[in-house]
C-alpha cells in the first residue's frame, strides 16, 4: 500500500492510499472466505463457492462495496497510531477496480487552540462583606433558636409566633385536604404566604377564613380553589435574648467559649471555609462558561461539518434526530445549533488540554483525590460518603468520569491564576477590579 500526502488545510491532512493488484487479491481472498461463511449458492457446497461466482452474483457492488470495505479496514489499521486524530477518518473519494484502487481520506486532527486570558473576567463576592453577613446571620439564628415565648392576649403582630389549627377544603368537590392539623408560624414581615398575612391582627380564639386559588396546578380551564379555616390556638410574643458574654458562657456552654468575640471568631472561621469553597466553585463555573469566547481554534469548517454529520447519523441511529429537529423552527436552525454546541465544547476541551500541557497538569489522579471528591459528590448523588467512595473506585465508568472532573477542576484553578477578578459587594454592585498580577505587584 502506497500512501501519498496530497494536501493540508488547517487541521486536515488529506492522504491518498493506493493499492496494487496483489493487495486487492489479498482483499478478495479475505472477502471470499467471509462471504462463504455468510451465504450459500445453489449448486455449490457451503463454504466452497468460487470467488468468480461471487463476482458475478454481486456485480459492481463486489468491488464498490465489499472489496472497498476490506480496503478501508486496511487503511484504518495503518493509521490506528496516527497522533492527534479528532474524528474517524473521512473517505472523500474512491476509485476501485480489479487491478488498482485509490482511496482519498481526510484525517481530521485536533485543532490548535489559542486562549486569550484577557477576555476572561470573573466576579468575586467581597469577602469581608460576606463574612460580616454570615456572622450576623449566625448570631440572629442563635437568637431565634433561644427565643423566650410569652403568651399574649393582644393581636398577632410581626415577629410573633402563632399556634393554629388548619383545615383546608377543596371548594369544588368539598374534599378535605387538612382536617384541623396543628401548626405554628413565625410572622416574619417578608413572608408572603397568605396564611401568615391573614393571621396579622387576630387574637387567640379567633377563626380566620379565606379562599386561595392555585393557578399553576390546574389545567387552563380549571384552576383549583381551596377554602382555608384557621383557628388561632395561641399567640406568643417572641423575646429574643441579647448575645452577651454571659449568654455565650451559660446558654452556649457546650461550645466552650468565654466571650462574644470568641463566638464571632468561631463563626468567622466557619464562614471563611464556606466562602473559599463556594468562591472556588463559582470561579470555575464562570471560567468554563466563557472559555469558548476566549478561545480561538485553528480549524477547518470542513471538520465542523463532518463532525455534525457524524452526530446527526448517531442521533438518527438512536431515533432521536426527528424529535431534536422539532425543537427548532427549521432543520437548518437545528443543524446550526448542533454546530454551535460542537464548536463550544471543542473549544473547552482543546483549551483545557493545551493549558494542562503547558502547566504540566497530569490526568493521573491519586486515590486520596478520588476519595475527597467522592465526599463532595455523595450529597448530590443522594448516597452515603462510604457508598460514594466504593462507587468511584469499583465502577470504571464512574471512576473515569470523576477523574475527568478532577482534572478539569485542576486546569480551571490554574486558569484562575491568570484572569482578572472583579470584586463585587453582596448586592451585586461593582466594588473594584484587580487582577492577581496587580495584587502581586502591590505586594512586591
């Protein structure tokens, strides 16, 4: 087999594979053996049909289909170690006879990527504001947990606690959904629930009744309506304790702290751990979402078209293509959507591989890293940490997926060192901008 390189277009290398008579005869003999196993021909014993009979039986298809497939197998075998192949080889031309065959193939290589870090900017919540907010939230939560309830005869007001009996009846069929179920509500001012709003201004022993429609639960012409009957059993004024050193030492004795300042420092340490974890995750997500816009690929449009054709063929084989097209106004728009998706995913993949190579980030993941990641994933999977660890180690497909996630996270963390970070307050308003390079410059 003679191989000629006849052209290069960006990431596509076009080669011509030339087979002589001897190689075609080898393909014919292999084919004859295969056809004898599959077919029987009247007048011949099974497995003993001459090659000439098959040639007559299949006509032009003998060379254009059957011999062609054998030659393509030979081509695939010759390029199985070809470096950086992106897609399966694309046959673009074929000329086959009994004496010679020429098959032209496009080898679609992985494209070269260029990542412009200046196009990536991530938003980072102001750490001091977040920690102050977290400490305040934890202190208020402690006050809520240790509130002293004082029965009151007056009307229910905001921040009071109200114990009630709730009865709910379907207005149309009179079906009872709740029959005097006891419950309690803290009447927070920002709580928009009708039950909370309707309890304001009412006293112990009173009954509050109202109807409520649930527009999102019924069909277009049938909106369910329910009648609520709320009997007020008790109204309590909630006296929130002051967080003092004495409160910390006595009420929170199990924490083994002496002062409010020590308590705040404990909450600050908690908040910092949560902040670092959440910010790192947020930065990764932001970088990944804009990485395609910051990445240029040296890629031929022919590669994109070929990739999309392969995707469509696979979707058709799985009977998913028609349903996919129905989501769009036309088949053309559906194909454009596939192209955009493919290019974006390829940009992410190629950029990540490039940055990993430049920064010596290996795909090899340690057992400790796998266990630590399994702990993070366990709550999302809805299983125990121990079960998650076993799953990651014993299921090859799960292990492979998790290893890829860890690898990508490592690369995204490396990218985060080079991108600009915009500090924003907890309300989302711009505080200022600083890149890590600028910060390092200041320290220097």
